C-alpha cells in the first residue's frame, strides 16, 4: 500500500487519530477533532509524500489493540511500527522506550538517556518525548522526572495522569 490509511478511534481519553502505512502504525494523535484531523493529515501526506485515505479496515489490528488497552486487557502492543516520522537520537530513545519500559512501570528522563548511552542528554530525551508521533503505543506517558514529578506530556498532563492511572502507576482521578 502506498497510501497512508487513517481513522479516528473513540477512547476514554478523547478521540485519537490513528494512521498507518504498509510498514506499520505511523501516527497517533490526541484530541482528534475535525480541524486537527484535517491539519494533521495534510501535514502527514506532505511529510511522507503519499496520499492519505480514510480506511478503518486497514487499521483494525491497532484499533482493536487500543480498545483492549483502554479496557485494561492489553498490556503490550505488538503492532508493527513505521518510524518514518522520527530519526536519529529521538528514534533511538523512542525504540528503547517501546521495548524497555513495560506496562505499569515508569522511567526517568535521565534513566532513558543513560540507557541509550547518552548520559548528558536528559533534556534531549524530554524533547524526543514531545516529538513522539506514536504516543500511547510508544508509551511516553511512562517517562517521569527523576525526583518523581510527573513531568510534561504532549497530550496534556490530564491525559498523562489518566494513562498512568489506567496502568496502576497513579490513583485514578477523583473526577
């Protein structure tokens, strides 16, 4: 498939834009309201140089895994990932995050920098997390400050708290 397939998934944290190529899942976007979807898909098509088409059927594997994750029955995603939107240091960090930080655990920015052999790069790890094109599936919500603070999150701190609560790392929000 030369096209990029996309769909919007209803999730407890709000609608998610999900897009994939023949290589695998390429994008997960938060707050997938129509204006965001239109902008994101335009940018994605330009960046990948491919047409973008609505096709939920081609994304069934990832959408069912997302549903299972939010239902609390899936602890590890096993869909293929297309890393086309991330390169260099950020790709190394995100690959380590995807393979080395399991459900229900957290890691510090500094720890992740150490794991990829760049001990002075804790801030750069934060930048890589902010540029993660595959949040939830590549779990940047599991990265916290070394003093135990929640840190930042591209999807907003409320979504990060809800994802960490779903995984049992934080108590569920009261409201």
